[in-house]
């Protein structure tokens, strides 16, 4: 059976997991290529940028995380929720997309101008004027360009144009890191080299997705207040959630920097970045899974829930073993990729990686809340998580340093995952075989504990032997999941 949607044809014969594997695989491969690129340049970055400058860059990156939500008023979430309401009518789809586009241009321009003015006076008043240009000016301008791209990006994601999105993402990071490395090595710049690279990449991103919308004739001079009111009613309650996510991303780095110095922030950030491979994987999966899930729930929410039930064990298995892999191989990875001043970062990897496992588990249930328009609950969950994270950082970092920040991340993301899971199950219960999840966890835990005990002995054999032995043991334990029939290969075909 074929479904016609806005000129695109989609086959509906494959199961959900096949769709996610096919499209999510493209997103994952592109995400991994981007991560590999970042890994390849990491030795150069840590050689030319000291830990203090690396810490400053991480704080600037955190600023980039909050501004898009304020510029878009979280309408990107509303776009996903209401897209299927308008996509069968070409005229209404144009009006829908154009209304969002013009609102973001107008409101975003005003907000960015205000932000640049405020940052100028604040940084000068606090003797931090060296951060204004290029750090704040180009960062703010780039954020606006990047956020204007979200509609074109989301349109391609909704139509499962995985190859296009993946390629644009790869080129984006090639531009960013190419300019970054040139200015870092040849022009002898420091942290500001990355700011110039990000601004150029943001401009490319904007032009590519503007071209997509113009080519499809989806941008017209129309503005529908009813469409905007519908979207804002859904999206505005999500702003506290996004701000709280920003607090979570920024608070640990700021608190560590305040109490222990930005040098320790830089070391902590390296370990944190390695642990985020879990988030890279789950994020890539959900680029494909989110539109498929929303479409499935829109057609038949009961059957959509059953499909989620089949999807969860495989998804959890994949996320869990990525956590085990990066936790066990974290020390080797950091020693290979960074200068000696960053080598202590490996101690943060297992804690933060496990924390991101909770975040990965949270994703499907959070989308259930979003689908049923329970955005207030989404914001409450984020407020709980951000509050816990900030308080725990203030309590733990002065005594335990960056290790305290790692545990703050762990506890706060655990609370987030539990809260969202409990409420999503009340709103739309998903059938879960807890025995199966417990068995998957038990096998991974035995492998993790065993290799952690042997870690020093294996590391003393040398990097190559340590990596080979650890990878072999992990593969054996992962295969046991299928040999014991906890998961079956046919599950992958559902």
C-alpha cells in the first residue's frame, strides 16, 4: 500500500523497526562520521587549546543550547505535533510552514539584537569584554541562522529524507572543523577559531534548508494567527523544559569552573563528551523514529502503542551495550586521543554514560507525553531534573570536584527518566516485559563488573591487547542475549 503525502510516496509494508533501522541507520552513520571527525581532530584541539580555553568553549556551547528555544518559542515541537494535520492539503501546508517561518524571523531578530546589546554591557561591566567579539556576537547571529533552518530540516525528517539530512549534517561539521583547524593551526587563534567555524557552518545550514523550502514553494507571504495560536498553546509550556535542559548542561561546567577552575571544566568536558556517544546514538534513532511514531499514533494509537512495545527491548539493548562499550574502553580512547593533561577524564565516563542511558530510556515516553499534548508534564519533569542537578552540583562539586558533577548528572537524569516513564504509562500504558529487560541488564552488568575488575591488568598489557580482549568479551556477552533467547533475531524484523 502506498501513501501519498505532499508529493512524496512512502511504502508502508515494512515494520516499524525496519523503517527505523533503514532511516535511523543513515542518521546514525552520519552522526558517527561526525563523531569520528571530532575524535580525529581531538589530539590537535587538546594540543593547541589548553584546558582553560577548552572550558570557556564548553560554556559558549551551552549558551548555544538555550537560545534556539527562546528564538523559536519551542515551535519546532509544535511543528512535529501538527504537521500531519496539514500535510494532506498543499495550500494549508504552505500556510502552516510560512506562518512559523515569518514568526521566527521577526521574533528571533528582535531577541538576538537584545541579547547582543545585553551581553556587550554585561561582559564589559565584569571585565570579560574579550568574550564579546567574536564569542558573543557571532555566536548569537549564528544561532538565529541555525534556528531558521529547523523548519526545512524538520520537513525533510518528516518525509524521511535521511540521506539528504545526513549529508547536510556531515558537510556542516566539515565546514565548521575545517575553518576551526585552519584558524587554530595556521592563524594561531585559540578558542575564537571555533566561533568563526560555527558561524560559517550555521550560514551554510540556513542556506541549504531555505533552498529546500523555496524549491518546494513552501514559503509564501502568508501569516495565519490561528495556526500560530494553536502552535504557541502547545509549545509555550515547553519553554521551561528547554531552559531547564540548558541549566543542566551549563550548571555543572559553571560550578566546576567556579570552585575548581576552568582547567578542570576542560578535563571534565572531555570525559562528558565521550559519554555522550550514547546520546548521539539515541538521538540518531529518534530522528527516524519520532515521525514514524507520531504517524503511527495518529492513525491508531492502540496499534502505535503495540509497535512501541516491540521496539523498546531492541532499543534498550543497543543503548545499554553502547554504555558498556564506552565505559570499558573509555580509558584507552582518552589516552589515544588526547594530550596527557586530559587523561584523567576517563574516570567520569562510566557515570555520565549510565546517566545518558536513563535519558535514552526517557525519549520514547517523553514523545508519548508530547503526542497527547501533556507539555506541562514535560516541563515539570525538566524542572525537577534541573533543580536536582543544580542543587547537587552546588552540594557535591566543592567537596568532590568534577566527580561530584558526574554524580549530579546521574541522579538528576535518573529522576527525569522515572518521572516521565510513570506519567506516560498512566496516559498511554505500554506493555513491557520486565523480565526481558532485567535479563538484558544482568548480562551487561556481569560483563561490565568483570572487565572493570580486570581493567588495570588488561591496561598493563598495552592498548592493543587491552582493546582486543575487552571487545571480545563484550561481543560474547552480547551474543549470549540471543543464545539465551532473551531477544530473538526475528524481533529485528517486527
